[in-house]
């Protein structure tokens, strides 16, 4: 084993470990970011619940079940967003892992060929070729008759390099390796973008319908309205807030279902584009 | 090891019990290490064919 093939074999071992760790950590980062985004949205709903309960002069401690039920509905809706983005991330990371394996096996093929290099160059056939080539080149330098020169030149050009097939195969494996590197970089970028795409999607879903009027900034009419509302709607927490907040979940559901379908479609498209590229790289290599 | 644990640098990282910042820190660190490994592979391949 040469210093290069030995070095490459060691790097394959490093890459196997790094790939496996990255797959787990990448998926972990994605899921945690999505979960954090959901937690802050649910917290937003909870704060709104408490604030509305206070507004309607309700004791929050007596609304534990109502609060838990409402938050559960919101959590269930957000878990649908979590699932599609988590799945997108997983699909991309697993796909990347498959192509990483393809790259590792290509490095393995390069190592095999590099180890054959000395054998090819020391073969009787190659030594004879080199000697014959040298002999003809030296002869060309001394020939003075054009017809003889042309004939010798023709013989030199007709000589078949026994290493040509080897060089060609090595060059094609190196090209395949380079193409796989490019593809892996692009999938890595796409996979890394998924957590933030999911976080932005979750953040874009509005959970709080209306803010409670800030009385200090309200005009006299608003103040009267708020005062009357406070008197007459004291007992309407269920009707004025809880029913509406539950209704909001239904609206969110339609919005989230649409969003989830779009993400699923995007995932299928990205995966099929990558697989198509991978097939092209492999097909270009096997085609003669 | 369960699905929430990864082995790195001679020890087990429990992903469920570290902050997102730490988790991302490990992820970026290993990604950088992997990029260095690939750069080394590229260099070895380049030098081996000269």
C-alpha cells in the first residue's frame, strides 16, 4: 500500500464515522428547532388564554381543563407541520447518506486502481511499449529521408499504450467522485435549510385572533365600548374567547393541511431530482 | 445507545439532554471536520495521479 492509498483508506474510515454522526445530529437539530418553534407558538396561545381569562374576570385556576384541551388542539395541529418538515429533513439526510455510500465506494475503486498502478507499469507489455516508443522517438530524430520519417512516425502513432485503459478508468472514477461530491454538497444545503423553512412556516401561522384593547391609547368611544363589554360580557369567556379560539383551530387545520401537502410535494420533487442526478452520474460512468 | 444518542470524540452525546445551541455546535463542528476529511481525500487523489 502506498502512502496515498493508505491515507485514502484511513479517510474512508473517518468519513463513515462522520457521516453516521452527522445523520443523527442533523435530524436531531431539525426536530429540536421545529419543536422549539411549536413550543413558543403554544406558549403564545397559553398567554392569550390567560390574558383573555383575566379580561373576562375568570379565575384561570378554574379553567385548567379548558386550557389543557385548547392547547392540545393547537399542539395537534402544529404536530402536522412538524411531521412534514421532519420527514422532509429525514428523507434528504437518508438520501444524502445513500449518495455518501456511493462516494465511499468510488473512493474504494480509486484505491484499488491506484494499487494496480505499479503492477501495470511493471508489466512486460508496458515495458515493451515504453522501450519501443523510446526507440522510435530516437529514430525519428536521426531520419533524414521524409518517406522513412513518415513511415516511422506512422508506426509510432499506431503503438497502443497498454496503460491507456487503466488511465481512462482511473480518470472516470475520479470524475464520478467529483460529481458525487457536487451532488452531496447540494443535498447537504437543502437538508440544512429544512429546519429554518419549518420554523418560518410555524411562525407564519397566526394563533391569536385579536389583542385586548389598550385602554390608555383608546378613544372615548372605544373606552365606553370596552367598559360596556366588560360589564355585559363578563360571563362570556366561553362564547367570546373559547369558542372562537376553538373555531380558529378549524381554520388553521385547513391552512396547515394545504401547507403540509405542498411540503410533501416539494419533498417528492427534490428527492426525485436528486435520484435522477445520481442515476445520471452512475449511467455516465457505465456507458461506453 | 438509543436514537437520541450519538458517539463522538470518545463519548456519548445525549441529544435529548443538551441545549439546541450545544446540539448545533456539535453538528457544525463535525460538519467542518468532515469538510476537512474531504479536502484531504481530494489532495490525496490529486497527488496520487501526478
